[in-house]
C-alpha cells in the first residue's frame, strides 16, 4: 500500500522492457470494485499513523508468521478475479508477478483452482514472510534472502528462489552495476545514471556542510506517509550529540514543518533524488525494513533500525539485524553508539557495507520470465504433494 510496492513494480517493468519484453503494472487495490481498495488503503494509513496499536493487534492475529487464523482469499478473488483475468487476456501476459501480499493471495487462489491461465511468481519484498504472503497455489516465490526462502518452503512447501531486493541501478555501486549489466548499452546507461546520482550527491554534501559544518549527516526515514514513533525525540538526541539529523518526512507536510523548528536538524519533504542523497549521508536510521532500507544498503550506506513501526516493520527490523545486514538500537544510547561506529571510517563500517551489498543477487525478472510459456498448468494439491488449504 505504500510507495515501496509501486517503486519495486516500476523497476520490474523497466528491467522487463530492457530485456525486450513488454510489461504493465496494475494496482491490485484498484481491481477491487465499489472503491473497496481505496477504503483498505485509507484504513491502513490511518491505523499506522494514528492507531498503531490497532494495526499491531491485527498483525499479531492474522499476519504474523506461523500457524494461526488469517483472512480467507475466496471473497477477494471473487471480487477482483474477473478483472485480473481480463487484464491478463487483454495484455497477453505470460506471467503475473504480485509484489503485494493481497495480490499474492488472489493469484494463488485463482491458480489453485485453474482460473488463472498463466503462472504467478510472487516477489516477497519483506524480510519476514508473514502469513498473507503465502499461498500454495502460486508457482514460485522470489525472496530477498535464503532465510526468507526457507520460511516459504517450511511454511507451505512451495518453490522459493532467492533474488535479493529490487532497486534501480543508480542506487548500486558503480562496479556492481556494471558487473550486473548484460549489454554494453545497458552498462553505459547505468554508468550515466550513476554519474547523475553522484552529481546530486555533491549538491547534498554542500547543503549539509552549510547547514552543520563538520557534523556527520544521518538520514532518518519515516516512509512515504511520514509515519514514525517519537521522531522529534530521536532528532533532538542526534542533534545534541554531534550529528546532523536529516529527516525524510515523505508526504507528511505537517511533520516537516514541526521538525523544521528543531535546532540543528534538516527536515525534508518528498525527495526525488534519493540515490544522490543516500550517497551523501553517512548512515540511515530506519523504522520499517522497507524499500528505503534496501536502497541504502545498495548505495553502501550503513543502516540502524530504531523505534520501528508495529507489525511487519518491527519484525523486519529485527530480522535484518539478526541476519547481520543492519544493527538494531533498542534505545537512545544504543543508537548513538551504533552511529558513532558506523559513521566513522573503519572495519565496522566497511563490514556493514559489504554485508549489505552482498544481498543483491539475481534478477527476479529473469526468474519470473523463466516461467513464461510453460503451458500455464495450474498448481494443484497433487502436483505440490500436499493439500491446498481450503479457507472458503
């Protein structure tokens, strides 16, 4: 529902077209009739912003990994299934790639019942695979880590492959992006994108130096909607201990105005030049384990999780730290300690950067396209070797 899903989908389309394939995106919530999708988006945004305890309760009850109840998929598939099938037929799609768990439930339901004629490859963009990502009807699950792939295999016995996160090439280090480029033209285009990002980075560095000379700039992310817990306290803490807190307020203009009044801080609204900004900073304080966090890892920026949003955000922050990709700071002193180590040049910083960059592996587009043209045989209980859960 946030901008991260849209960002991932747009990058998949870019990569598919670069390979000579055609690709289109569709918002699964827009496929729902009666403006139900808009209602769901509004409910989720309001819960996370104003009633985080409510979302945390829903997550514990219906989504958290493990056994337990979860909303059924039948009603959703009945409401939006016809529109999805019409879209597949109209576009001539040979594979469907959900990047949102609601879409994964829909395609899984339709595939298991032979009602979707093409394969579905779910791109699981969370580090912790909650229950709503999982449906045994989907043909393939593409995961960020081997740990996540194991969660899928153990959870429903479904095929799972590891591809790593999906980010645009301008976020990646120069040498890494060139190594991943498959053609000379692609390599040249990505080199140009890197040069543009580096030019933007120089502009950000000059701004930081004018605003707070000599202070290490530390980004604080609050997502596209500007949602964070006690962000003003964290900003004041960093500003009072020698850092320049640079706050990404997203579309929350009220938050930007409030934090602009904090001495020693720099509050930003919606930023379009994220590759350059990430290159200019020294660390990211993250609260969601989402797209901003993986973009930072790609750019070689150490990440510290602190005061995560409830539900999947908290689980993801803890899992990233447990995998050695980031650090998790439980309180203010731990945050300051982590930032002092990771903003200074030395082994701790280099090790975190190396661990983050190693996360980026295969191209999920290539893995998804490998399913195209296989005849679209539906996934059945017999072919999978275990029963499909009936939640009618």
